[in-house]
């Protein structure tokens, strides 16, 4: 597989900060794949700062893709703590563009958009209304206005529904989902109740019940220009899954019906920034929307593989540049994920734990794991 030609954008490298540098095998974050795309597209024309929430996030130590790394305060500590940390990092690094890659942090990043811009950092993000309209509990409403299919969803604050739902027309199996992450297919009330409490303990309320759709899963990644247009779509059919249902292998496809499906959603939302549209193709051959993720997926390196490097396109948009025309996607291109060990010097890990960074001149950082 040949890499795209390295693009020289200007004399000094652009400094890009990327979150989501975790890489759990069953549920990897997108940050490392985004960094990999930018490094292969821009070479020495980009300086990459990895941002993570755990000192064990391996993407922050891979110097092939990350030049320096910092820990952020956890989203549960609120916008003020996050802003303060970003200001500390900005004083040292002079970030040009910030690319958030995790669902849970997006509401804070969007709320802080004006302050982040005032710091001299560019982003390309949706606004709060756009972000709210694509939350999992509001998908049926969105799909109705966009005229696309979607299974029924029931927000829950009690597990009692799993014993009374059949009287209301629900049947098993059904899917129990968290507001940000996690989804479990449950075949009876006991399984659903156990999933409800596990998901609520980790991600909070509401927990969602979604009607189960039998079929094949397809994903589409793209960018919205903020005016209703969808740019650079890359489509993928999952070929192998992790225990959490994440793609371990996939194959690029081109499907006009899926492209039109996603285009309707982007136009209705006037979406700005990256997104991933997850759908099931049901037994009738119709697409049903499962989720809209407001960021790049962990499989985004496939966009580089098919010749449509979406993180590089995002960088152009964030910098206010007219993007280069993208070539046609190459269907039939596969990705297969793998796990490998990252060798880290203990001194570097200790520096991260103490200072919240891979460099030792940063002031001590409170990891936010307790007062």
C-alpha cells in the first residue's frame, strides 16, 4: 500500500494537538490513527502533540507519530480545569490546530470553543446544537426529519423496563447502550438488567434501549463543511470485530445508497467537522442508523489507505485553506488491526506521572484522581 505524497504546507511545521491517544485492543481511541495520517501526509511539515487522560496511553510515547505529549484533566472535572490545562500547554507549545477525538470530551471542547480560539488555537467543530441533535437518544427525531431509517430508542433511568417492555411491544434481543460508549446485545431481561447497571456505573444516565436490527454493519467517515455539504466520504464494511463490537478488520466499499443516506444527515444537521455514521443494512436491504459519532473513528487510517486522507483534509479546513481535490476512493482496500508492544523508558513514564508530560519543564500536574 503506497502512502500519499508528502505535502509541504509552509516553511515552519504546523503544530497540531490530538486527543484520544489511548489504544485498548478491544476499544482503541482514534488519536493515534489521526496522528499517523497527518505524519504520512505532511512529514516534517507537522509537529504533533499527543493529548491523553492516562499515563498508560501508548500513543503519547510513540515518537514516530508524536513529538511531545501531555495529560489533560478528566472531562468529569469540568470545563474550567480543561481550559486551564490547555492554557498551560499553549504557553509552552503554541498549538496551531486542536483535533479532539473522543465523544466524552466534545461537549466541553464545544463549550470552550471561543476561549480556545482566543488562545490562538484553531478547531473545526460542530456547535452545541448540532452536537445535541445527534446524541443517541435523539436519533429517531433526527432521522425522521432527514427521511432516513432508524430503530426505535428508549431512554431509561430504571431497569424495570426490561421486565415490562414486552407488554409495550418490545422483544428480545435488544441492545442496551451508554450515552457515550458501550453497547451490549441482550437476549433476556436478566442480561439486559446486568448490562443496564454496568453501563450506568461507568457512563451514567440515561441508559438506552434500542431495538435490535439483524443485518450487516457498515460505517462511513467524512467531514461536514458546516453549511450542509459532506466531504471526502470513506465507507467500510466490518469484517472482524472486537469483544466490544469495534472493527478489527474492514474493507473499503463504495455504495451510492449509503453515501446518500449519510449526506441527508449531514445536510439536516449542517454538520461541521469529522463524523462517523454507523448503520445496519437490514434484511430488506435498507440502511438503519445506529449512531453518529462526532469525531474520526479509530479506523480512520483506512482513509489514507484509499487515497482520501481525511485528517489532512480537516487540517486544511481548520486553517481556512481551500482543500485539494480528493481522488476517488479505492474500494476493495482492507485494513487489519494488530497490537504491539511500545518500549518506554521508566524515566519517561515517571516524568509523565509527575509532570503530566513527556518533557520535564512543565509544572507538576494534578491527574485529577482525587483531592
